[in-house]
C-alpha cells in the first residue's frame, strides 16, 4: 500500500524555465493538498484539489503557479518562468473522500532548486 | 492573527532528557492542534494532536499540554532517544477549513547519545 508518491524528488531548473511537480495520492484518496516549505520556514498551504476541481487556491501565488488534478493521472503543480525565490520543498498530501479530516499523509516532497 | 509562533528554533538534549517545544497562537477559532515530525529528506508525519477541550494528551513518550486561556500548547518528549532527532512542527486549523493547516516555523531537535 504505497503512500503519497511525489516525483521528481529533486528538480533543478534555470530561471525562466517551467517546473512540473507530480503527486500521486494514496490509493482510494481523491483529495489532494499542496504545501510549500521555504528554507528554515514551516509549511505553507497552497491549494486543495479534488478530482477535476480546485476547491481552495487561496495560498497560490497569483501569477506563474497553477495546479490540476485530472480525472486520470497524478495531480500536477506547475510553475512557469521560475525565479530563484521559487526554490523550496513542495509537499503534497492526500485524504480520502468523506472521512473526517484529521492528519493527512504527506509525500516525501519535491525539492526545487532554481539556478 | 493567522500565525502560530514556535520556539525554540533548535534544541539539543542528552539521551533520556525531556525536550519541550512551545507554540502560541492568536486566533481563538483554531480548534485542532497537531504536531508533525519531519526527518531530513522526508515529508512531515503526524505525531500527535489535541483539541482545546482537553488540557493534556499522551501517546507513548509524546505528550501535548494545552493551555486554552494562554493560547499556548507544547510538546514534551519523555525519555528522548537519538532516533527522536528530527524537526518538529506544531500546527493549527479551524474545523470549518480543516484541510488548511497553519504551521509553526519548526524546531530542530538533536538528542545526543
């Protein structure tokens, strides 16, 4: 029973390139959450998605960032035209449909480095 | 008002010691307070959580103390072991927006053998 799978584990991009981060939720989970962890800081909520729907994107930067969770396949966090300030660890978590929310399971993260 | 302030930033204890990590919040709407443990290169893992209707909760060697009037809560690790060396994060959420955690900035704990 695999946990939340994120890939790649490490991603290096030059300034101006695009970064695509993938998250496969735990089996049976249809809710996905993305958090960002800047160096020496706690995690900050970015977005909450259900299959084919964005439920809450209040933590997403207004520009360059987008997220999707298609009917088939993993959830994708996309960062266009990356800048050095985007360097961070991005964590995905998932939870099942209809269960009480408490303590979702995080993946191991994608560490994005912008050079 | 949405912040959770965590201290200390780092902590070193001897094996068997009792490290204590403290968190404080302002938003009285918060009603769920989890602690997460994160090892290097890994995602955070839920350790223990508490609701404001109790003042203390124990799970194994981990204890949360909660002071509702002071809006503070803390994590105590009894009989700490080198394997407990990790970064610990407190967090808070509101039931109506339960999926959105506000995390503290983390405490890096090192337990010396």
